[in-house]
C-alpha cells in the first residue's frame, strides 16, 4: 500500500520495470498513438497517484483539488482503456498486458508482480460483497480468466486463458486451467 512519497515512487518504478517502459516523457506518451504500453503506463501512473493522494488524505484545499483532478483523469483513462480497477488492489510491479475489459472488485487483494490480461474478471461471490479473492505474488492471469469468491491463490501460479477459478489453490507455482479450474503442476522441459 502506498503511504508515503517514497513508496509512491517505488511502486511507479516497479510498475515501469514490469511494463518494460524505457522512454516516458510526456511527448512520447501523447504523440505515439500506436504504442499501447504507453497508454497503459499512463493509466498506471494515475492509479498510483490516486492511491497516494487518497491514502495520505490531507485536509487542505490544494490537496483536495489534486485528488479531484487525479480521480477525474483516472476515470477518463479507465473508460478509454476499458479497465475497472479500484486503487489499492494491486501490489507493486503490476503489468497490464493489453487494453480491454478488466474488472477487479475493489476489495480484492493482489500481490506484487502480477501480470493481468484482457477480459479478466476478479469479483465477489454473488450476494456476498466481502467474499473476494486474495491472490499472491508473481501470478500470471491469462486472457478471459474469471476469479471469484472468498478464495486464495498462492504465489507463482499461472491462471490459464478462460479459466474459471472458484476454489483455493494453496500450493505455489501451480497451473490453473479449465472450467472450473483444476490445479496442476506445470510440465518442465
């Protein structure tokens, strides 16, 4: 969780590394319409900025104006890219692989170095707002995966494309595939 200027800078640095962003001046972001990673990077900057501004929650008027404008730009980028991601869900090193529909319940907690693809839904069990997933570190979430319920996914797991995960996976470095997802050890070469 971002709770200081130093942690804010650290989260941005880790996210930048995860996205393999090399050049990030404002001109390169706004003038290159073909580099989607830069648009996603811009979204992640606003996500982390909102986390920073809202977690510190200072009471002066200037801080409130910063929060308002940061949240407004965050919402605009969210709609443009198709992301419904609340602040404080993801740890550092977030990598959003593609633009497209991504929905994450605001109460879900996802660890560090997560890669998430398009058409992913991380949500609550219907009728139970607090029954949301907790996902460990270094997890890859494939395109179209659906993860829901009060479940835990261990560190290093790979969730396959279009998998529906509704049960815990307590063992690390597992491959979760199928509908409903079944945990398997990945084959090693």
